[in-house]
């Protein structure tokens, strides 16, 4: 899935002109972030969204970026759970690989 570049949000909403829009991070870059960096970026976007909401401006650009980050977090959590389940159901495969290093 390819993430689109930044486009104008809202039809006649001129208050976006005076504020800094969120940084656009492409999906490939998001997938290369380590978990800690991804979590920090998510928290940063949430914080910036709250500031924009507080001044009464359109939060849509931040919400879009937050959704992409949350999608990456969900993908990682799903993979982590699936891997743990696989390891639990196939312990003999992993036991053999650890004994070969000894």
C-alpha cells in the first residue's frame, strides 16, 4: 500500500495556512522505525493533534498520520502474537536450533 503525499485538507479551511502541518512519513520509513521510535512518534502526533484541537483548527492532517502509525503498531502486535503462538506450538523446532549453538 502506498501512502499519498500531503494534499490540501478541507475545502475553504484557511486556518491550516498559519500552522505547521504534521511531517509526512512514508510507509517504508514507518516500518523501519524500532518500536520505541514508533511509540515516540505516535505520542508526538497525539500531542500535536491536541494542541491543534485546543486552538480550534482542523485536526484531520494529524489524524491521518496517527492512523498510519496505529496501523503499523497493530501489524507489529499481530505478528508478535502470531510468532509467540507458533513458537509455543512448535517448541521442538526452536529447541533444536538452540542446541546446535552449544
